[in-house]
């Protein structure tokens, strides 16, 4: 990209392109970019996960895209083909390199499926319609949440696919996270029109639910102390809760967070922020260790490589001729517009 034009004014503008190609980058803890490559697709990214066994980077996109993987150097693996699982919502990669992937009713392929790391089918549970799943490595159990009519609620399975329990009465949306020390799970729930955060014990009993948020997003637990990081969708506040659900840290300097992820080895959290356009890393206590201006387009997603603490970032690359949407941004903020 070239011809970078910086604009600052009393009321600045945010620029968004539609159908922009995605790029994939690896960033180390000091903010140095190890690689930055064309990812070869444009659809919205739903989730990114990294195998702790071989470092493969798995990416699910919306139903016009697919489910694919990149090697640890950011090169797309043409030999991996799970296009029949396109339209997936959430997925996870466990400690023995098995993929647990949710389907999507849009293509009549709902259910929870287990695959080998090479994409070979192993097992399927097709009596419900989950929208996210997480594998609990410590206990070899699988959590799944469903908010799509068929057996709405919270489910838990053994690693062989046997259902341990089903808890109806919940309408979980978006994502959930496993709490390794206690075997519990945190998830976002919609109840009576109110969005709340619920923590459920490993046996399926509800530990607590918190209603002091407007729109909690992307809970990420830390195995060191059972804490949970999340952010507010509307305000952009970054929040950390202790294992009892009390807020122990809040950062209100963001207004548009795309995604967060936790480094399990030290409890730090990586934040992809679109307003301001920064890649940020905070230690377990909320102290900023990295605050890096990002030269590309909007962040789509990120994931921490638990093997080495680096961060994989997927972001948009603006292309000439792409449509732009001019929207109000912060007063006096500097924005960058890119043109080829």
C-alpha cells in the first residue's frame, strides 16, 4: 500500500471497506511483526485457534467462506479441506490435536463434530444446534452452547461424545470459555432481554450470573487464577473479573475492540482495538506491556500461540475500488486512509 493520507479534524471519520481481503500476521511480545501475508480470503472471520501440538492456525469464516488452516509461518495449507464444514460458528483444538467444530443450520449441517487435525471425520452429535464449543483439556470434556431452537441451553460431553448433561433454560449467545482450575465454564446469556454473564460449575450447577454489563463479549479465562477477561460491546471497556465474578480491573480507553485472547503462561491479555487502531498487550494486573499502532485495516480476530506467547492477527487490507462507509469517530482523533 502507498499514498497514505492522514487526516485530523474536529470530527474525524472512520473508514471501512466491504469485501476487503484479509491478511494474517504474527507479532511477538515486543510488537515486532514476524510475518505478514495475504490470507487469500475476504469473508468475515468467526474464530481463530492455534494448535499447541504443531502450531497450525485454524480459521473459520462466514458461510460464503469456509474452514481452513495455515501453517505456523502463515502459509495457507492447500492440502487441508473441510469446506463441507463451512458456515461454522465456533470450534476448538484440544491437547491431542483433535478439532471440535460446530455446524450451521444455514446449510442444514447443524451439530457438533470431531475431526482429526488433518480433517478426517471421527464423530458427530447431531441432535442439537450449537453455536460455540470449547474443549476442557484438563478433564477431557467438551462444553457446547446452543441458542438455535434445537435443545437451546448448555451441554457437556465426554471426549467420546457421550452427553454428561444438558441444561435447558438458557439462551447462550456468541462464545463461552472453560475455566481450567475448577472445570467450570463462563458464557454470555440472554435472559428477559438482558444480556448477562453466567458461570456454571463443572457439574452443571450455576455458580452465579452477572447483570451489571450492557453487552459482555468474548469471555477469556485464565488458568492461573480462574479469572476472566471480557469487553463491553458498546462502550469498548476492557474488564477483568476474579473467579468470584468481582471486577478487579477496567480499562475505558478503548471504544471498538475486535477480539481478545489470554496467554495462559503469564495471564497477560492481547487486545485488537479498531478505535484507536492498536494492538495492545497487558499483563495479568492490567499494566500495558505493548501499545502498537497498527498500519493495516480493521482487525478481524486474533489468537495467542500458547507455545511461545506470540499473537496471530487477522486483519483487513483495504483495496482500491472497494466501497467505503464514512461514520463518526472520536473528536480530534487521527485516522489513516489507505489507497493503492
